[in-house]
């Protein structure tokens, strides 16, 4: 069984040790996947976030999952896309890496990620996918399961194709 799996679905419904939130540096609920996670977790999540904020881009913070099926939420902040010459790739990679590091420090064995930065933050999907998957491939031996949860078909296809290229190359 592959330790890295790309699935189509809603990350708030997934029963894993931790789900990752594509957050803003203030760790405020916001929109996108972050809004959905806060709605599903309940208002205690925003309270817990206040205690661990701020979170600069590329870093990660952990809170309980409250009403979510997941035990923890790892909040990470991806880069805002600004043309690609402002360190975006390095920050995106750090967001994935630091989330997995924090997961290991908390004995998390199963973890699910959304596609960080490719929504409101505007990171091109086809450039983001291989960055995420290379980190997953490197870290896979430290986990039972790492899921990439795509919310739409285009995202699912982009990650599936990038995974195929990585495995062949
Ligand atoms: N499950 C999985 N993925 C989802 C879900 C869901 N329930 N809902 C949306 N997505 P975004 P960003 C996908 O915009 O680009 C927030 O306001 C979505 O389709 O949520 O990192 C924060 O507070 C897309 O593929 O995150 C920040 O201010 C992916 O999640 C800002 O947006 C990420 O899209 C962060 O922007």
C-alpha cells in the first residue's frame, strides 16, 4: 500500500491524526479551506489559534481538532503568489516540510493536506504540485499515510500527473 495517496474529497470529513490548514499569518478563520475547517471544528478552534498566532509564511502551528474527526489541526501559511520571483517556491516547500516536522514531534502517523496556496493565494497548481509531492516522497517513511486531499477535479488531476512524473523520473 502506498504511503502517499491523492484523493478527491473534503478535508474536514477525513479521520486522520491531523489535517493541515492552509491558513493566514493571523490564524483567523478566513475563507477557502480554512473557513471550512473552522466551521467544522467549532468556535474553540479560533480561540486556540489566538494562543499560537502569528504564524509567518512557511512556518506551522498545532492545535486540537475539537469537533473535527481529526485529533489535531496543523496550521501552516503558504506564500501569496507574486509572479514566482519572491521566494514563493522556497516558502511553499517550507510550509509542507515544517507541517510534517511538527506532525512527527507530536507522534502523528496519519496526516491529510489540502493544496496549500493554490486557491485564494494564487499559486499556479502545476508548479505547486511537484513541490508538495517531492516533500511527501522524502518524508513518507516517517508516516503511515500522507494524503493530498483535492477538493476539485483539476487539483486531483494536477497532483496525480505530478506524482506519475515523479515516480517515472
Ligand atoms: N477540503 C479540501 N480542500 C479544500 C476545501 C476542503 N473542504 N475547501 C477548499 N479547498 P485556499 P490558500 C481547496 O484558498 O490558497 C484563506 O482565507 C481549494 O479548492 O483555501 O492557501 C486563508 O485564511 C484549494 O485547492 O488556501 C488565507 O487567507 C486549496 O484548498 C488564504 O485563504 C487551497 O485554497 C489561503 O489561501
